[in-house]
């Protein structure tokens, strides 16, 4: 697709984040299954439901601009998710894995926050107020998920990972 206008860029970036969200819908169940901390598992399961809502919002936007969400693979998210898969294959379940899962999930969130921030701005500039509101709603949810992941990490998971290392050294 030739990008000759902000509208072209907007549609292209919408397709990119749509594909990213679809990839995340497939990855979150694996992440939840790999988490040993019940609060982290619950956070991943909750975010899966949110992400399904993000996909639905994007589909509403595509319908409103008479465009298809298909036709683009988000290579950036593909790489981030692949790194997450590697992490899940390398470690044992436990607090160290949970800390690694949080870091992987935050990489996903930060990618999404950047994408949704730009998309919301494009929608505003293009006068697409309904799309801008939907994109802001998703952006807010992504930021809240990032904050929750921070709270889980700082609230004990990272400290438990330090304890797991000390326990292994004593053996």
C-alpha cells in the first residue's frame, strides 16, 4: 500500500495493530498457563478478555472507514512474542519465570501504548472523533495493564525471584 496521505498511514497502522492484537490473543493463554503466581495468571486472563475487546473496537473502526483489517503482519509484535515464547521454553515455572513473563508482557504493552497513542493522534487530526475515542479507550486499558504488571513485579514477584536465586545457591 502506497502511503501518500495521513489517512493511508492511519489505515496501514490500524492493520498493523489489528494483527498485533490477534497475535496477542493467541499468546496470552500460553502466558497465563506458564505463570505460577495466581495474581499474574489472573491478570493475563483478564487482559485476554480486554484484548478481545480491543480487536472488536478495531473492527468497528475499520467498518466506519469502510476498510478491511486484513492484509498486514505485525512483524514487531511477532518478534516480541517470539522472545516471550523463548523465555517460556527456557525456564522452569516459578517466581523467576513469573518475573520474566512480566518483562515480556510489558514489552508487549509498551509496543501497544506507542501504537495506540499514534493512532489516536492520527484519528484526531483526520477528524475521526469516534475512532479517536475508541483508540483512547484502548490506550487507557493498555496503560492500566502496564501499571498492574508493575505493581505485581514490585509487589513481590521480583523479590521472590531474588529469593529463588538465593535458595538455589544454598543447595
